[in-house]
């Protein structure tokens, strides 16, 4: 797997944990993101732009902020 994808996946997970969500399922449910789809994003196996943008919206950050924090 491409290391860049893993970096993005790990950063998504880190943001969730920093927000106080221990469970990816609860985060996904609370932000109306399909649970399995979100889990796949954290694992780096399913990246859709639409879901990625929904995750950024849930964290209230821009694309630029997301990548600057990495």
C-alpha cells in the first residue's frame, strides 16, 4: 500500500481520537458517515473524495489545514 495513503488514514484516526472519540463507530454514527466506510478510511482501504470531505467537515477543518497538520 502507498505510504501516503497510510499517512492520511493515520491522520484521520488521530483527529478522531483528539476529538475524544474512542470508537470509530460512534464518530461515524454521530456525523452521519456510514460506519464501515469510515472504518475503511481509517485503515486506508477506501478513499472517496466525498467521504474525505465529510470527515473534514465533521472536524471543521479545511483541506489545507488537514495536510498542514500532517
